[in-house]
C-alpha cells in the first residue's frame, strides 16, 4: 500500500489559481486595421534593444497581428529602415 505524499500534495485547481493571470490585454494592432512596414517608430516597440522580434506573450498581440508585425519588421529590415542587429 502506497503512502500519501504530505510534503507535495497535488495542487488544487480553483479560483485561487485562475485569478493570478489577470485580464488579457487587448491587441493594439487590431483597431488600427493593419501594420505598415514604413512606420518604424511603431515597429520598434515590438523589437528588443538587440534587434530581435519580441514574442507574442510579451507584446500581447493576437496571433494574426503578431504575424503581420513580424512580416512588417522583416520587410523594413530588407529596405534598411530597421537594423538586423542592435547596437551595444
């Protein structure tokens, strides 16, 4: 017969765990209707200081808008409006 593990019981899922997540942030791109690759000031908000594209969890965008932002950043890099690699 197996003993119960009293030190590490199974976590109980309930209201206590659901409230930690908080409200989901609304997508900032959806109301605008799209992303323009020529708007470098807007696109820099979604890049790190090293030049990497930030993830969807960090930016709070919906999946469709995250794809649009990533494509717009790549187009702006190709046109030499944004750097591929950030400075020191």
